[in-house]
């Protein structure tokens, strides 16, 4: 009976994956009239050198979804020599993001596009030996939560449709039964893969910055659907005084402050359906009131053929070229500057980027953590692979997991959220 059940479950999974793949192929189809026209490659100067981007539709827009295969017992991600990878915690339901509070409590958000657990779990290491002794639900019955913050006597949660503020005392292990206050209502719906809302505070801890992704791929439902979206918003701690800090950012997710010059940086998912190698995702400093192109252009003034004659000329003229390309369709979500002292000096003040992985590409891209070295507060060179091994052995269609959040621990280790694998990996350096 067990064998029959296993076979039935496998068949159902294969059928479901096949259906999802067919839907993805339909979703990936580009406009045939636009694709039939001739376009030219473009060359742009980024903070780490010149890059040449292919012409739109140089390759056909396609779809390739990843199929999850459980991590084998003897398998784990691979880090560079000198580093050790271990399983910090597992058994989660899509552990999308990790936040470490000022008292070093670790909060893990379990959330997803569909069938979301809508839960925040707390992990506490009471004796500072690197192993948590307390693990329990901290806050439940949320609405696709993502970003978390502790500021003073408040615990903030960014649901997909609002930022909530909960009364909180340092050391609490549960907010069960505690009512939160909505301080900011956020636009939700639309292209649901852009449901994540991240939040961070500034050094003075008097502002909150909220990342809000677009409602679409390329504003195909009209710009009225994009009000307050594809932006980073700035608000006061009570939600008042909202301003748009940066705009034209299709789907900004990870955010952090440059430890050298204090600039706000973010990781951004760029648009789809222009071909295998367009448009690269990127990490960039975010200038106050800066505009970064979406939906009218990309990497500065390169016009998106689908948006020509749809306005936005004055915006395109001032569009800022992002600092560092991190590869097309990599779904770069996680972002953190490394300020610890346990990794080699070459990692100091550089940036780790968690790449969730492609769907709109013939061959997988992403599915790894990359590192971008910085020098004197500026990116010094192009990304290099740091944590790999998420793509399963075989025909290249299966993955063991998909990295998202990257979080530095107080003792200088790196936690990596593998959401589909249900694992949080810890990366340590062995001297």
C-alpha cells in the first residue's frame, strides 16, 4: 500500500509540475510583432566596468521551471575553500527571510506566494554557543509577511498589504493574542510574484524604508495599477510622512546600508520576456529621489521596445544606470553587507546577494549566493560565486533548494534561507 501511495504521489507531482510548466511557457511568450523588428545591442558603463547588453529579442523568450528534489542526506551547498557549511535549522514551511533583533533573537518568516504559512518563528541561542535552544511560533495569522524590525518597544511586520506595529518587550518569545496596529497600507495584488515587502530602519532609527515591487512585468495593466509600486517608500515610525525615496525599481527586495558611506543599497529583479540575457538583475545604491528606469527603460536610457510611444520621456532622460549587474533572470532577492571580522579581509564591507533562480531562461541562472567585493565604499569588481550546489545533479531540470535571504549573525557567520528546501544554512570560516 505504501508503494502505491508513493507512486501515486509522484505521478500527481509530475502532472502538477507539467501543468505549471505549460502555463509558464504561455506566460513567457513575447509580442510577435515587436519580436520581428530589428534592434541593436547596447553598451553601458557600470560601477564595475563596461557591459554590453544584447538586443531585445536576440533570443526567444522561453520558460524553464525548476523541479524540487529533496536534499540528499550527504549533500549540502558548497562554499569556497576555508569555509564550512552546516544546517542551522530545518523543517520550516518556506523560510523566506531572517531578521536578527538587537538582543540577537533570530526571527524567521515562513511565507509564500501560495499556501503561505503566514508565520514568524523565533530561534533563541540562550548560551551563545551557536545552537538555538528555543524554537517556537512567535506571531501567526499574518498575510504573506516578509520584512521584520524591532525598534525600541515595537515589533514591525511588513505584510503584503500593510506594515503592522505590535507592542513588544525585549526578550518576548511570543506575540500570540497581541493586536497589531496598521501604520501603512500598501498596494497588493496584481503580479503576485512581487508580493514581498521588506523593511529596514536607518541609523537614527526614526524612519522605516519599505520596498514595494511592481504589479506587473512591464506595466501591461496600465500605470494606474502601479501607484506607490516599483518604489522604496520612506515613512516615520508611526507611518506618517510618506515619501517615495527611490522609484523605477521593478522589484526591490533586499536592502542594507553601505557601512562605509551610509548609502542605501538594494537588490532588484528586472523585467522578463525580452530574451535569455535581458534584462540583468542588479544591485545598486539608491539615490534619494532617484529614478532607475522601470517600466520605460533599463540600465539608464535603453528604451524598452514595449514602452516606446507610451510616455515617460522625461523620466528616461534622468534614469540612473544601476551599479552592478548580477545576471539576467537570477531573481536576486537577498542582500546584505558583510561587516563581520571572522571571514577573510577580502569580504569586509562587501555584499552578499541571494539569487532565488530563473524561470524565464532556457538554462538556469541564479540558484546560488554571489559576492560583490567593495573597496572604500564602492563596488570593486563583478560578482563571484560564493555558495553553490543548489542545482541538482542530472539533466539540469531539478534543484535541491533556492536561496533567498542572506543574514550576518552577530559573530560574523552567514545564514542563508533556502525557502523551497525548508532549510537555513550556516556558513562559517575555519581559520
